[in-house]
C-alpha cells in the first residue's frame, strides 16, 4: 500500500461536485521538512485510514498536504460572516483546504481539511500558514471537547512544516488535519444571500438537508424545518458549553456550523473562577461573546441564517417572516430545556421538577463574587452528596453563602428514591475532573513552541482524553490557576 492510497474507502468530493461556485479548487504549498507531532490513531481507524502501513515520513507528507491522497480534490471554501456584529461580505478558507470527504466505518460522511497549508484566494493579507501554538491548542481542546461529550470538529494529525512563520516573532510552522461532519456555516449561506443569489442559497440548503437533516427532505416546509433543526442543534451545543464553563471567544456567523459542531478553537478558554461576565479573548473588547452572552449570541447567529433563507420559506415575504419568527422564538425554551438537563445531571438529580430551574439559579447566584473554581465546585458537590462537605465548603470565602442552598439541594435529593450509587454515577459522568485548564494549556504550547518539547502536550492530552476518570499523580491538572496567571487572555493566532 502506498502513501497515496492508504484509505480503505475512496475519497468522495460531494461539495466539489454538487456545489459549483461555492469554492475555488486550489493546492497547498509543499512543506520543506514536515515531521509528525501527533496522529490520532483512534480517529484514523474510525475513518478508514491505514496509518500503520505508513512510515513516519509518509505520514508527515500526507498530513502536511505535500502528498495528495488518491481521489482527493482540494478546495478552498467561500463564505461570508458577521464578525463581532459587523458584516464582512467575503471571507473563505484563507489558510485551509478541504481535501474531500470520506465515509467512516458507520457510514457517516466526514470532511478532511488541512489548516495552515498556505495562501488561498481568500487569504487577504495573510500568509495562509499556522504557527505551532494554535495548531496544538486546537488539537488539545477539540479532543478534550470530544471526550467531554460536546459536539465538535476533531483533530486527526498535527505536523511541523520545517519552516518559520512570522507573527509577533518567528515561530515554528505547523499544520492541523481537521475532521468535521461538514464545514458548512451560517456564513456560507450569507455569502450568497448578500448577492441575492437565491438559487445558490436553495442549492446549499438542499445539500445541507441531504447531508445533515435528511428526515426533513421532501416535506412541503423543508426549509423552515431545516432552520428549526439547525436552531435545535445550536441550542443543544451552547447548553453543553455553558454546563462545562467553555467560552468560545469568537462566535461569529462564520464560526457557527450548520451541523451543530463546535468549530475553530482560536481565542477560546475554560472558565476557572465562576464569573458570568468572563471574557478571555483579547479581541472581544466589548464582551460580546462573554460566557453569559453565548446563548443570546447563538440565536442572533441563527437569525442571520433565517434572513438568508427567507426567500425559501414563502413566496410572500411577510408570511415568510412570520414563519421564521415562530421558529426563532422557540430557541429560548429549547435552550433552557437542554441546559437544565445538563445541570440536573451535574447536581445528581434524576427526576424533573418545576422548582429545579430556581434551584440551579440559586446555586449560581451563591457563587458570584466568591472566586469559586467552576469545575471543582461540582467535584465537591459529588463528595457532598455522599455526606462529606469538607472540600466543597473549603472553596468558599464565606461558607454561609452556600449553606442555605445546600439545605434546599439536600431536600430535593431526599425527595427522590434513587440509590446512592446511581446518583453518584450520574454525577461522575456529568462532572469532569479535568478540563483544559488555561495555564496548563499555555505551559504545553510554550514548551512545544520555544523548546521543541512535546512531552507536556502529550501528557496533558492523555489526561484530557479521559476527563471523568481519576489519573495517578495528576493533582497539577486539577488545581486552579495560580493568581499570577489571572486574568488570562487568549489570542487568535492567525
């Protein structure tokens, strides 16, 4: 088996074949001396890549884009986007190439994309390349999100390129191979809607429905149902973000997927101390995408999709607006339903009661101003469910602020006839012991960037791939960030 045909199934290129005008066929640059940092063997096997048949050099060639796989037709996708509320009519893959699609072992169609493979027609003033830090950040956090049960793009491989890229200084170059159920975005639809190309919007919608929501295909109101499905997927996704304290940082419409997967891990972060107004992105100067604003921004983005799809809902624009508005108004109820499901599990609740919303809100209110580590709070609650409140109370500057809430919680638990082991199992599966703590991520990225030492990256990745299980000698990954690392800031890395 040669490096060019390691796939046990052939590449397909449905985006290239079915959506002419939505991309530019393009080739990446050849990396001068690529070397493998990491290959995700579990994911490779799932996709049908026979990695074991390759030498390290062959793997480096493939995952740097220097060797094009048999059947692959590389393209740069075009899209627009609302960025921090302002519309940019043309964006597109400025440093990425979609190599094509494969059908995985479950028959699911998956995109294979390179990030950092060089300039494209959409690069503007950029070089189209990636530094090693952002590549490894996306690898770490996307795989952590997958292990945490959050819909996400995945990372198949990370390689160095053997050259430097110029950012604030010269940094080692790298390329990420990203896997997604698709790279269709709200911004993809916006690009053609802004040009009043209704037929292209219709073509995109038909393709998206066929690929992601086939159950609505052929129904008389399929485009309205499509909007509803995307809305539901985003409500479910953001509810999961909120439950684990994840802050995306750049929830632009070009980073909002039609599939409901998390995409683009640039200025993202996990909340350490609970603060609803938490913002980590250096470019989010107004706090538009703060932790507490993420549900609001999600429906704002879906509203932009509704505007793009509007001509497809009804020949009468006024009726189309009415239909779309009815769908959009369902977001709040759906979001809170999903969010409350997540939070019930985190609190060990099995049944559903009307007062649960107030119980959860009461807990979060008691955290404000207390500098409580959000992740460790729920680990402490798991221990408190067994009767040991020591670690939980030690988190609070003033334990009295939580005492009244604990009494309400205990009363709620006692009202359920649930075996303790069942309850603890639910909490253990909902409350991770480990998240990508920002200071540990930065330590790993700095070691890789400035020392060419990948051991901290690999050690952290091993912890994050099993976030709900206790690991030996792992206290450093459970501890909150030291005060010297607060406040934390993230950067785009482009």
